[in-house]
C-alpha cells in the first residue's frame, strides 16, 4: 500500500509500505478520508514543533475515517463493510493516569503520527491501517467519510468545552478561528453558551465562524481595538477559549474577561509570558485542554444524530497523491479551513 511519509521539513514522500498482519482482536481498515491537522502542517513546514522533531521517517496523519476490510478471528462487534471513524489515541490502560480516568495523560500513550516518542508512532495517512477494536466508532449512513474525518478535531473541541465547566447562558470569547477555534463554536453552542464572540486576523475564517454559530466576529487586523468595548466594568465574558496559541491574543483578551472568569488554553504556539498581576487581581482560572478520550465517542454520536454540522468547515478534498498541493492549501487561511485527503 502507499502512505505519506515525512522525512524532514518540506520532505513529504509517497512511499510503499507493508500492511501489518491482522491480529485476532484487530480490524483492517481501508482509509477513505483524512484531515490535515495543524500538527501535520508543523511537521511538513518545520520538521516538528517546539522541542519535538522528526528524527526518522514517519507516516503522518491522525484524523481519518474508512471502511472495515477485514476482521480478526476474535472480533464479534464489527463486520466487514462497516464505515468507521478511527480514534488515533491508544492509551495503555494500565498506568496511574489511565486508572484515574485521565487517559489523555497516559504515561505510555501511542498517538498516530507523533514524533513525541522514539521510535515514532506511525500515522494514518495510508491506504490501509490495522487498528484495535476500541479505536473504531461506527458512522451512521447519513454521515459522510469527510465528516468522519472531522471527528478527531471535534473531540478536541468537546474536551476543551468540558474543561471550561458549565457554559449554559454564559458569554464566551474565542480567540483564533482555525479549524479548532471554529469547532469550539460548534461545541460551545451545543453546550448552551448564550453569546459567542470570535476574533481572528482574517475575513475568510471569520466568515466560517458565522456559518457555524458565532453571534459576532471581530477582525483584529482591521480593528485592533475591537475588544475594547467589552472591557467596561471589569469585563464582559465569562469564559475565554484561546485557540490561536498566540501570546498577544491571550493577553489582549484579558481585559474583556470578567473577574473569576475561566481561561481555557487550547492553542499551542510556543511558550508564553503571562501578566500574572492581572491573573491574580481578577482571580482568573487558567486551565489547559489537551487532546481527549471519551469525547471521541461523543463526537461520533453528535454527528450520527445530526446534532452538529461540521460540513461548512470542509474547504476542499484532494487526492493523497497530490499532497504538496493539499498541504499548501491547508496552510492558507485566506482560502481554506479544513483540507481533506482522499485515499480511494
């Protein structure tokens, strides 16, 4: 089979690799669709992010959906021909964090397409992949393969929303409107948020924000003072989701956040210097949100029941054989939100 293998920054190759043998409790999945994530772009553009570097050839990708092509001899819950979304997360289930229900902090986590450990964990941008049963989640007939590939980022957004606590009737500010920021709108609206305001630097992404449920958008490149009117009386918003990973975006939003407001940092863009005096004086709660666990199944259920719509965020679908064009487009926020790869 063929797969997309990253060797170094700018060096993404289409290579032939072997399909692993199928174990008794495993499924062989024919990948149909995969989404290009921000981390995939970092590997492609920079060879990694932060201290994480590609040190050996690695198959990229962790947002995929496909169809079951074969089942192991001990599999009873799935059948050949069923369409599924594949969770890229493989916690050990044995460490102290897994035992406490904090599987996203597993001490022996294996996550598709990740160079965080060596040997690297190979990813899912390939024509076939062998997965464990617990990674497979059935897609309803009315859910497309493209929507199935959106489950993983939707799960990230759902986890972040859960980290914030109750959003019912709350005023929510989201800074950064890439795919995760946009999906935070979807998740926050589903969680009962009262008013959602979104900031970003481009009209294209902000237009998508309005399509998926934002009440108001602010282009900070055109109106750098756009949040000033929300800073009266010590702030307007109850919850801030910071999805850009940009220090300026986070610090610039604090005046608009009410005392004892909740900050959920979702975006990763490097280390930040925070105004601790402001955080202390306004008694903010600063919370991180990292990956997900049970939220993957929740995301599938929401899609299967038609309770959320991610289709407006899908900008294009290209063949995986045209990966250079696809990755270039995915990096261009002036014309693309989520770019998908077709593996048929």
